[in-house]
C-alpha cells in the first residue's frame, strides 16, 4: 500500500487485510506460493488500521495471529530550552510498553515484573528505532523531537515485526515526509522445512 505525497495528513487509510500464503518447496527445489483456503485465510488475516485514534497526530493498529500492537506518534515538537545541544537533525525516540496480559497462556507471563520487563521493553524499542531510522528524514526536523509510543497488547513471539510495521504506518499517518514505509514479518522454518508466517498465532 502507499500514501499520497500531497496532503498525507488529510488522507485516512482504509482497512488493509493481508492474507497469509503457505510457501512450500517444489519438486525442482524452487518455491511455489499457494494461497490457503478462504477459511484458513480468515483465521490468519493481518489487519492494519491507520488513525484508530483520530485525536492523535498519527496512530495505527496492527493485528495478526501472533501479535496485536497499537502505536501513537508525538511531535515533531520543539526540543525546548533545556536541550542546549544543537544538531542539524531532529531527534527520534521509541518507547515500547508490554502489557501485563500480553502473554497470557505463557508460563512466564505471571513472573514478568520490574526490571526484567523494563529491560526487554528497552531492547525492543532500540531494535524498532534502528529499523525505522532509514525511513525518516530527520534533516527536515532540526531542533525538533519526534517520539513513537508502542503498546503491545498480545504477543506470541512476533511483537518486533508487528511494532515495526505498525510504527511505520503511524508515522505515515502523521503526515511526516518519509523516505519510504517499512514493513516487517516474522517467519519460522517448520520441522518439515515449510515456512510459517506469524508463528505461534494459534494460542502459542
């Protein structure tokens, strides 16, 4: 999908549904892509929604079999008088919050508290920031601060890719000039060599 270059902030994205395809090796060693049946597709649909929070500058939601994420964009805002360091580029930050109930059904969920949770969130935020940076034009945001806040409400092991895709859509929804959109997907190699998109979606 794409967004128009003129007046992007006035444009609202339509609901986008992406259906998972099963990828299996062919007899000749190449790969062939075969769509699943419609019943399977409905159970594995990936839904991207822009502007679920219309009061925000930019927002997006991402729902897939393995994760559910919400994202809000703050800024760009003036760096403020406390920030005396001048840079020729804007500053970009990412914050990730993993809801306590995001991993229900996993044994570790009840034990996730305090420092361990915070360290995981900070590591995930750093990885998401690294993935998004090439798409941003921070040289156009001098003396400004741009922040992305992500909340993971469900995670079966694919939260990173969900966060990247959701945050990129939220940035586009905010009307910022971007180099490109960033999309990410988690793929697992099964025991028989099959590639499984969004592993762990079925209650994993």
